[in-house]
């Protein structure tokens, strides 16, 4: 069957509905189930009244006014319900893509965004850098000072990173004490300066457990180091491993 033929119209309509924003879907569904039947009923009643003798049509204005008021009230309820559904959908999306402890994006969001940024960099021909950073000896902080101290370290590091970042920078908590940072429109040299600024700021910061904290950083650049999401992550991870092997508190080569 011709894909443009009428036989596929219904499945195509259902697919469009499924892919529409939730507010639009709720409005359409409620319109189909309430507003349109009300209009049909009003039309039937109107035709019935038109067929009556003139002396029996005295309640036509009252009927028209009450029907209009019902429709306006129903429309307001539908709009309010659609707004609430949209807010609930936004809250769900935010909860599913962010880390509850730090407020940074989570690994799920990172995987999606990494592919988007690489595709954008390919189209534009502009550079892209991926930074991985790891808290040095983080297990010792948890073991010696408790998990509350460890949580405070992670939150403070996120605050420092966000304070040093542009709006286009994407910070994600990739694992326990490992963070991934996407740097669009940034070449290796710019990422190196940015990473060293973060490393220095963390090293100078004061933490609740009253001991210094250091981080190790790995860098991967697109397209110089890799051209695919997996390969770019491997390049940054290899650089991070080199930083740890080289004594920590540094950026890997």
C-alpha cells in the first residue's frame, strides 16, 4: 500500500498523537470526550427547538447561555488539568535526569547529551571536549569522617565547578565520586585552562571535615582524540588514569 495513501491515515494520526507534548494530548483527548459531544448535543437540541412553534421557543436564549457557560467552565477545567499534567511531566523529567544529592545531571542525561553534542560538533566543525574528574582518596574521606562528610565534599565540588562554568557547560555526576563535564565550542587548550582552574579551586577550598581535597582530571577532545561517543569517553578515561598514575591532583596527558 502507498505510504501516503488513506489506509495509513489512522496509524499515522495515532503516532502523531503519541509524539505530541502531554498538554496537547490531554487537551485533544478531553475535547474529543467532552467538548465535541456537548456541541453535538447542543446542535440536536437547537434543531429540535427550531422545529417547535414560535410560542414554545421562549427558553432558547436561556438554553444557549447555560450551554455556553458550561462549555467555558469545561474549557477552563481542561486547560487547568493540561497545565497540571505538563508540570507533573516536567517534574518527572527533572527527577529522572538529575542527581538528587548534588543537583547535577545524572549518567542517563550524560549519555544522551554526549551523543547530541558530538552530532552538533560534527555538523558545525567546532571543537568539543569531555572532562572526567575524580575525587582523590574519596573512600578515605567516607571511612574516616563518615558519609555525611563525603556527601558534603561532592556537593561543594559541584558548587565550585558550576561557579567556574559557562551556561553551555554540562556537569553530570557519572558515578559515586566521578563527574563528567561536556565543554562545547572548547578546544584542548581551553579545556586545560578550565580544568586547572577547577583543580586549583578545589585544592584551596575549605570542607566541613577540615582537610584538603584534591581531584584528578582527564581530558578527551573531539575530533582530535576520538570521533565517536564511546571513543571520546575512553580517551578522557585514559587521561584520567594517567593523572592518577602520575601522582593525582593533576590533569592527565
